[in-house]
C-alpha cells in the first residue's frame, strides 16, 4: 500500500511529465516564444520548475547544488532560457533537478524539518510533507499555464493525443461551442443599461 509520501511524490512526478509533454513536437522557436505580455514561454516554465525543485527539495533541506545561483543576477532569469542555454541544457537541468528532488523525498520522512529562508521568519520552518504539497500545487499551476500556451500555439490540448478528459469535437463543433460561450458571456455581462460590458 502506498504511503502518504508515495502518493504526494507520485502526484509531483505526474505533473512533471505533464509539463515536459507540452514541449513535444515543437521547434526551438516555439518553445522559447514569449506568449504573454510578461514573456511567459514553455521552455521558461520548464527551467523555472527545475530551479524551484532544487530550491524546495534541495536548499531547504540542506542539500545545495552547483545550480543554486544560476543566472540569479539577471531579472527573471529562471523564467526563460538565455542565448547560451540550449533546449538540451534546460532539459538536462530538469532531469538533474528531478533526480535530486527524488533523492530528498526518498531519504527523508514526511516530518523531516527544513527551512525556507525566502518565506520570512514566521513561515520559514517547514516539513517535507508541507513542501511536497506546496510543490504539487506550484507545478500544477505551471502545467495549467503551459496548457493554455500550447493550445494557443498549435491547438494541442490535454495531456496527450486522445486524452479522455477532452471532449471529442470537430473544429466546426469547437467553433460552435466557443460561439455559445461567447453568447452566454455577453448576456451575463449586460449591465443595467442593457449594453454588454465586454468588448
């Protein structure tokens, strides 16, 4: 029977795979493209999660690595791959980060104590269990961002082709569905004046 630690670790591992899958089939330009006004991009999300893992399941539990200060002198360096960083470099960082994190999880009990200095003194003292929950939530958030970015790039949705969680519709049926949602949204946005509040 799986322990609570195994369950949490399994969720973290699954979310990592979901994130990496969002790069499949895309060229280097597509994975690096800034796709929001703040520059969010797929390869940057992978780099960010890699460094987040090294922080929370490395430094926090006294297991630093040579990557802990990577690019920290450049604003938001953890959210994009620089010109000297290849896609392969970022994927290797992610692999190393995941292995380092997995070793921490395997070797420590859920009640093992750590310290998150960037959370401030009143919240800094933590347990491995607390950090695993935090990481599952954080990585899932970034997978959600990646879902939207990938759909915007080429229309790919779900964890993989044929994902049972995605309704099977033709492009025409999706367009009809979106038109319905737009009509409902406009109706809901009608103000007291009877004019839509949206664009």
